[in-house]
C-alpha cells in the first residue's frame, strides 16, 4: 500500500483479538503497527510479552484487555489481571465495565471498581473503560460515561466488538456530550471503511479500535 491516511492511522488502535490468534498473527500486527504508525497495537493478554518485544524501541504502545468481553470478573480479579499486564510491559489497558452490575443499578460498584483500576494504573498505563453501548440505553450510556470519567478513566470506549453491534455515531455523540474534553473517546467494533471511521471522528472519537486497520486507512484518492 503506497498511500495511506497518516492522520487517521495515528488515532487507530491496531487490534487483533480474534479467537485463535497465533503468535505469528501478533508479530504481523506489530510489524504493521510499526510501519503505519498506529496509535497502539492491541493484543490478547497472553501475547503482551511478545508484542512488547516486537515493538520495543519503535514507539508503538502495547495495549491489552481485561475482563474481556463480558466485564463480570470481580474487582480483585480485574486488579490482578491488570497488575500482571503492567508487569509484562503493557502501556494501555482496555477494561470492560461490569455491565451486569451497572444494569442492576449497582453504579457504586462500577464507579468504585473503576477508581481502584485507575489508581493502580496511574503513572503506569492509560485506562480505557469499555461501557458496551449495545447493552445500554442513551441515558445509560451517558451515566456510564460520567461514572467512568469521574472515576479517572482516560478514555471511554464504546464496545468490545463481541456484542450485538459495535461502534455507532449516535453513541459517540452521547459520550462526547457527556464527557466533553475530560476524557478521550474510543470507538470500536465493526469499523470497516474510511468513511465510517471519519464519521466517528467527526462525532467526537479521538481513538478508533480496528482490526481492519489497513483497509480503513487506504487513501481513497
């Protein structure tokens, strides 16, 4: 690919979280991230050491996921997972909110858990809180986003990509109207075209999670 949208590439988290991901898949994703200068490479937890080795010294942050994709691990288990990822060299953590507790009205549990997570990561890694917008109403998206920001999350992320749908412009608009400039917004799940990616950015997304990253950044000219 001789031409690509470099500005768009700089906000894409190049993601490989498919079932059956192999070490060679991870190596390939890391090479692509380094060539196209993506914002980060996102890999399964077991491959963080490999990704760190592959990207070492090349300026590409390594990101991994916690309590993925359902978010219903206990607080202590999430903290153990995060500590292990930090020790392995992860620079960014995408953690799934406990959607079950949130929908049960236990907003205090969600906020306190997120506060503990951000405290653990402070000065060590960026935290992106996945609220799984497909499971929430508009008002619930706003509330979850507000709780996440108040608890110190660096980004509110729309989706895991493993629910009934992924990122939607309407979700990003709600999150942006709620958090303003207090946090970044990561749209993820089902982003397959440059047009779709650009519409999410116009709505307020400051990061995009893509597995089809190369397709998305292709220059249409």
